[in-house]
């Protein structure tokens, strides 16, 4: 495994104070996938290219948890299992991030498509005041170690054309 470009990741991601017992292995799996330098490819599901839902599906499959292929399918599956919580209308994203547990999935919808989930990522924890996420982001967006399937700092500007609508913990 090559060393990550981000010095903080080279030391290993820091664990949030309220980290779940399974978080160290989850972080190791996220680091291993990020180190593969997998590019973002819409609809991709292999090491040659992967999209957001495929990266999440692969991460949780290695943990023995089956999830559908698409982000919308993943949100629907968690809802059917009683493992999905909607973000209240008008609730700030910071309030949502402050109550999340590491390993939870986050779901977004594009503006103009309010009922169709179009993006998913894994909440890793807070890095100071910035939420740290893992997964895949769109073409041309690279994460903290320089690939499409990677760790990302979340910022309002990074998701300005979409809205966080739900979160859930697959089990």
C-alpha cells in the first residue's frame, strides 16, 4: 500500500471520541480502498472505476452487509429495515453531522429532483469542525489522497447543487 498524500492519513485517520468498536477495521478498509487510487466512473463497480454507490456497496459487502447497487436502492433498503432517518426540513447540516455515528451512510438528492436519492457517502467522523466522509465523488473531484474513491472533507460548497436528506446505519 502506498503512503497517502495527506500527512494526517499517513498517520491513519483519527478516531472520534464516540467511535464505535468496529470503526478501526472500517477505517482500515476505507484506507485500503483509497490507496488503490480507483478513479470515479459513473456506473463503474471495479478497480478500473467506481461510483459512489458501488464504493459503499463494496465496503459494506466486505463487512458482511448486503446493500443494493444504487444510492437510491441503498436508501430504500435501509428505510425498509428501519435503519434510515430523514433530515428534518430546515435542519442545518452541521446539526445532522454532530449527531451521526461513524460508519453511517449519508444520502443526497439533486436540486430539482427532491424525491430521488442521487448520492451516498460514509460518515467517518469530525476532523476538527469539518465532517470527514469516505466514498466516491464525481468526475474531476479528488479526495485527500488524490483519487476518486477516497476520503473527503465536507463543505457546503462541495454539495451546493444537492441537499442532504437522510442518514442511516447499515447492520
